[in-house]
């Protein structure tokens, strides 16, 4: 789709402006795809750490590990939750650009 350009934009200037616009749209689209993939990875990472925490708690209950293992797993879960939350805040803005 060609966008109408102002009268002062013609020739090489118009082509340059068109290429800049195409590049910006492609960059934004790529950023949105990357953000979606990173969100999926963050969700899986959180699920994995939650499972590790469950196992650490079970081992602790069976007196097969220390409380330190549980504390470390809790810290990893908290970190993964914060990472996921940060990604969830940013992604809707990128998605809005390409929802049409």
C-alpha cells in the first residue's frame, strides 16, 4: 500500500522516506515477535522453577535436603515471577501495533 506523500516529497526523498517507514514497521514487528517468544520462555521458566520448589519442599519434608535448597528455589520463583510481570507489562503495547 502506497501512502500519499506531501507535495514537497518527491523523487529520491520520497523513496528514502518510504524505505525508512518500511524499516521502522519491520523493526517494530520483529520486536513484537521477539517479545512474544520471550514471554513464552518466561512463563515456562516460572513453571520450571515452581516445579523445582515443589520438589525442594518435598525433599525437605522427607529430611533429604536443607532449608537452604527451599530458600534458593523460592528466590528463583520470585525472580521468575518478577521477570514475567515485567514482560506482561510491555507486551500489550507492542501487540497493539499489529492487531489490525
